[in-house]
C-alpha cells in the first residue's frame, strides 16, 4: 500500500507560516546592515547545496536555517535603503500579504468561470488605476478597452505588437501569419530592448525595426519619425506600431506623445506607450504633464512592481480597443467552453496574454491600494522624486560631477569629471566598482552618447534623506580618492617620461662622442676593439653592455678572498 503524502496540516501551516512571517519581518529589520550587493562568487550558492534532493521530508526549521546560510549571502538586497541600481523593484507588507493570500487560494484565473472574483477584481482594480493615473476613458473596462495585469512590461510590449499586427492586417495574421517584408516598427535608440525582442518573437525579425533619431534630451524626434514613416510608406512598407517611451531606461527621457500621436494616426500605426518605470508617477497630478498626449495611445504599460510598492510581477497594461488584442490572442478549445464565455457576457483574461494560466495578482494590488490609499502612493512617489531632485541639486553645485538633464523623476544620471589625460569611462567604472564593493550602496551605469554615466535611481521604500546624503558623501569621497590616485599615477608617468628623456640624451651624447673619436683615428685603426667595454649596436643604436661575467668573476674572486679559512 502507498503511504499517504505528508501534507502540512492547517495547524502546522499556521505555526510555520508565523515563523516565515517572522523571518521576513526580521530580514526587513536588519536589511540595512547587510552589504547591498551579494559578495558570493559564481557557483558558491550551488556549492552550499546538497547534490541530491532529499529522499525524506526535512524539518521546516532546517529550511529556514538554510535561508540564512545559503540564500541570504547570495542576495543583492533590492529593498535595502542603499539600493539605487537599475530601477527600484518595490515590495511592501500589504503586497506580500496579498501574494500570500493569492498563493493560499491557489486559484487559476484563466477564464472568468474558473474564479469570477479573480477576473472581476482585476477589472475593477485596473479601472481604479486608470482613474488614478489619468488615463484615457477608452482604457476603462466600461468602454471599448480595458486593463489587465501582465507578467512584465516586456510581455506588455509583445502583446501590444501582436494586437497591432492583427489590426494592421485586418485580422490576417491569425491565419496567414505576419508579413515580415512589409511590416515596420518604430522605436528610438533609447527604447527598451524588450521591444526589439517582441519584434523577433512576433516573427518580423530585427530588419523590421526603424530606429528614429532622438533630440538633445534623448527623446524621440517627431519630425524624424514622420520622415521615416513617409519614406517607408512610399517604398511600400506598412508602419504597424510606434513604441513611444515615457521614462526611458537609461535616463528617463520622455518621448512627446502629443506630437507622435497624430503622426501614428495619419499612417494607421498603433501607438504603444511603454511607461514601465515612469507611468505610475502619474498618480501624482503635478507629474502627469509628462504624459500629455496619452489619449492618442492604443495601448499602455506601466509596472506597479517597479516603483509602486507592489512586488513582482504586477504590470498594469491597458488597451483602447480590446477587440484587437483578443482578436490576436483568443483561442477557444472545447475543454474551455462554458456558458458565460459562449454568451459573451464576461472577460476571459487568458485571451489578453500569452500564457493560458494566470495567478490572482490583482489581490496584491488591491491590498496595496487599500493599505496606502491613493494619498499613500502619491507620498511614496513624491518622496522619491524630492530626494532625487535634492541629489541632483547637490551634484549640479559641485565641480566634480555633471548632471545629465532633464531628470524629471527619481532617476539622476551623473557624469563624474576627471582630470585631463584620464580615461573617463574607465575612471567612472572604477568609481562605480569602489562604491558597490563598499557594501553601503549599490548603483548601476549606462552609456549616454557613447560615454559612461552613473545612474542613481531613488525609490526603495526604506530610503530616507540620510541614505541619499550618505550616498552623496560616498560619491564625493571616492571621487576625491580616485582623482588623487589618478594624479599620483600621472605624476609617476611624468617622472618616468622625464627619466627616459634624460637617458636618451645621455645615450645620444655618448654616441656623438664615440663617433667624433672614431673620426679622428687613422683608417687602419678603425676596426672596433674586441675588448671594448661597451659598443654601439648598429641595429638599435644603444650601447651594448660588456659581458657581465668579467665583472662577476672579479667580484666573486674578491668575495672569496674575504671568506674565513675552510
Ligand atoms: C522602459 C522599459 N520598458 C520595459 C522594461 C522591462 O520591464 P519588465 O521587467 O517589466 O519586463 C523596462 C525595465 O526596466 C523599462 O525600463
């Protein structure tokens, strides 16, 4: 007879669940004392794990113990107050608890009928967020469009493209696939790489991508976009989609939606707005102006899992015409048929995304919204922006750093200044490594117009003014240390060059003297003396040392004379 599986009973779950919550709370309490960036070497984590999986179940305490022993040392702590890298990846108590409930319910919300609450709560929360972010009325579920939680903005960019291809082909892609030789997609050099990845996944291939020029602020130039589209149309191409970014990954540049929208409309191209990081800032009315023209958008993506206190994955994605999206993705095998779907009375979110299955992610968004309220979310965004602006102000007033402008949100890009003769990119990367090795802070870099810049992304929930002040102190201290080191290296190089120059002039003088002496001798004496102590090599023009053995032998003989008798 087979033994029953040793399931965790509800009582055991209660006990260990409390232990896990305690463990997370303790982790959050001590996180500021840990080095932000993991210090393990490749393979260290695996080396700490047994080669074979456990044959028998193990005590839960051992698992928790291994979190501290194996996992924590191998973590870069994204919730650390000194984390200023990439973009933030916020989580929060209510988000974790919402995820816990979702995991505990374990429902699969692929269709409305599989758990109506999963679908309807998601629709409702997305409508709330559309209001909070000031998005167009067409994005509401009560209009032609609607919102959905996607796994990532990369996924959002992909489904936007699939919907655009569906619309542009009049539905033809469903049966005939894409026309890679005709379709064109417009991005700028600053657009996130996931858009080009989407183009490849969709089967168009990178040749379909048109990289539109940016202006001085690194935002897409609408005139250049219009010119490229005109040219493509004249050559028989079909502009399918323009991806405009609100808050580019490198520098948070903002493509001008209000100017781009009418150009898209003229050519029938789908306007997708990728606002992965910056979109959520629109909860703050005074920041909403960055997205002026968003009413032109056919689709829009922003990540609550970056800067809006909700753990990964929680991408908020909207579309103005849901029929284009579901037209591209809907497929109804017999085993998924049900009366509600057949009646067309419900939304089945499996038709809005690539996978079939989906978690109940709206729960954590709902928990977050209800814990913080809109005002709490605004306070978080405003707080990060204010700290970033303060840092930018300090750096602008300091002659060791240049600040890349504009910096409207919570990312500040700094270009350290270095003395002439120093390779600035190498120096900046060295500064970055010194800062990150120190363990108190963590930053990342990018390149802007071919030069390395340091990116400081403020936004971890625990970051306070004191942490930003500390970062600023570390930036200055390490810059000073490196600048002094570079100056010392430059002085050393100058000393070596001077010594070399002196040696060369001494050699030249000796050679001139030797040539003068040779010129004064009669022709028969001109043969070089075999025992001459030094001679001039014909090939390289420098004196060749006399054989050392003569001197050594003499020195050894002299030394032996000094030895005591054997
Ligand atoms: C502008 C932009 N788009 C897309 C992405 C990808 O986001 P995700 O990790 O949600 O796929 C990022 C990530 O930083 C981004 O900055």
